[in-house]
């Protein structure tokens, strides 16, 4: 099976030999791919909607992996018991929903050994949540597909979930690292560099357009753009070293 660029990148982060649960599986492409490539022992494909789960079951049957891949109708980890899986893949949904899924069943969340997360939005918010909860960042990846950038994170869960709300609990990460990913910056990841350079150009052009305009909302927008530009510039400094 051929995966899209973003799904292939997410699958590549899975540690070989794990039992995988794919949350929001949709077509079950990732579980099928992992079994096909003999990268995982077994998989549970879960989705909150019956329609996608029926499609997933058809694809699993067509691939001949009914014994290796089980389908379950489940809202996040609702139908997963602690100890049933080692690795969870949560891809293709908003950052707020990713946080909700990780928070809903803490006993399950902490029972797994690793997570592959690919939030479609609010990536900085997800990073802050993970850091405050004590997740360990093992790897970060980023791809460009069809004009859109997809950052993803591989993390190891804490022994238990807490209710930390203290900004000091982010392990010394700077705002720049939270926005763009400490590991991506340390790697000098080429796709992140491309993203930062594009964002720099876009922000500069918007500032030029509104430079001679005034008003409370305009001034607020200018300050926001200038703040964002300062973080973009700090991110690009990693590539100058």
C-alpha cells in the first residue's frame, strides 16, 4: 500500500514491533501499511464514526489482514483497555481534539509506550500540553504535501497524568521552540526552514500593505505581525549557525 506523504512520515515514526492503535483511523491506511511492511505485530483501528469504520473494515478485508487488525467503534480511547496496545497514532485532527483524547482516559494514556501525534492545528498548544504533563519528546518530523506543512511529534508518555497549569513546567523550552519544535530546530530540518522563510515573506508583505494605515485594529494587527516576525527570525537563526 502506498501512503500519502504525511501518513508515510507518521508511520515511519512508529517503533518496529509494537502493537498499534490508530485513533480516528478513517480508511485504516496506517494499520494496513504497518502490517504489510511487518513493522507492527497487530493493530486496532478505531473511529468515532460508523461510516469510516465500515470503510476501514472493507480495506482491511481487501488487504487480507482481518486477523491482524481489529476495528472498534470508539470515541478516542473509550474502547481500549490498558495493556492492549504499545503505540498510539493520532493523526489528521485538530490540536484541541488531540489534547481531549489524551486527557479523557489517563489510565489508558499512561499505559502506552509511545505516541505519534500529527495535529492539523494548534501545534504549539499541543506541545505545551505535552510538556506540562511530563511527556518526553523523542522525535519530531515535518513534511510538505500539496502546499501544506505537516509537523508531527513522537512522544513517550508520563507514568501518570496531572493537572499542571504552571508555565514553569515546560522544561525550559523557549517560545520559539514551542512554536516550531525544539527537535526540528536542533535538526535544522529543511522543511521547517522552508516554512519559516515562507512565513517571513508573507508576514512582511502584509505589514507593507497596512504600513500606512491606522486605527486600533490595524495597530493591534501590526504588533501581532511584528511579534510573529521576531519569532520567525529567531527560528531562522538556528540555520545560520
